[in-house]
């Protein structure tokens, strides 16, 4: 009986240790959209720059030798909201908070890409420094991991956390040789963003 009790206590300890490592604290900041509403798990949003006058929202284009729009970019025009993005967490929760592990994907899937059109980071491309945000399923050197939303200043930033070492990198914007605003991993210049609710009927 004593051995069974000890085993149960040890199992409970391991369970709580796992939860404390893999689940973010409920004390983390709430995430809100431009209307002040909490970000919904699985909600549809435009991701827009906080600082206007230097580009618009997030979309996708073809770069390099791509024959399909696999590259995630900031639109050049500040009046272009980009494409709606589904922001979702595997956690069974109605609303998102800072530091939750997230999937980001475009709601409209290009005919040439698999479903869903989830984001990832791809290493070793000449067009980006370190790693470039792409759609999954096409590059061998995709990084395994997840995205997060974190507070910065009075707004938010996107980060990508690698599964291999839990190291999290900010997502920033870098212009390529032809002026495309690529979303890339960065150490010191995050893309400061806000979230505008999109209607489910919108397609792009």
C-alpha cells in the first residue's frame, strides 16, 4: 500500500511538472483586437502594422523560383489589409493569451498548396537572413516549432519557438532585392502588429 501511495504521489508530481512547463501561466497578458475584444481561438484576423506609413497587412506571394505563393510577406501598400489569417491554439480554450503555442494559417488556400496553408520557418534560403516565413509542405529544411504572440510596447509581436531547443525568435520584416517585405526571424527588430477582426465571408 505504501509503495502504491508513493507511486501515485510521484505520478502527480510528474503531471504538474509537465503542465507547468508546457502550459502558459493564466497570469499572462490578454490578447485583444483593434475593437478591444479578446482574440478568439480559431478566429479570423488581419495582422496589421501598428506603425502606419510603411506597408500594409500580411499576405503571400511567390519569390525566387516558386511557382506558387508560398512566401509570407507584408503588403507594400498601407491601405492593403492583406489576407485573413486563422489564429488557433491546440488548447481547448475559447480565447488566446500571451505565450500560448499557436498555429497561423491563411483562411484561403491557393490551389497549388496543400490544406491547410499553415506558416512555418524555413532555414538556409538566400532571400532571408537565418529563416524565412513560408507555407508548410514544400521545403525540406522547415523548422519544427510553433508561433506565439507576445506583448511589446503597447502592442504585440509574433515569435517562433523551435521545438529542438525552445528558443524563441522574433518575427520581423526584411526587404529582398526586388522590394518584397519578407517575414523573417530577427533578433532585434520585431514587426509590431495589431489584429483586426475579419468576417468569415472574406476571401483572398
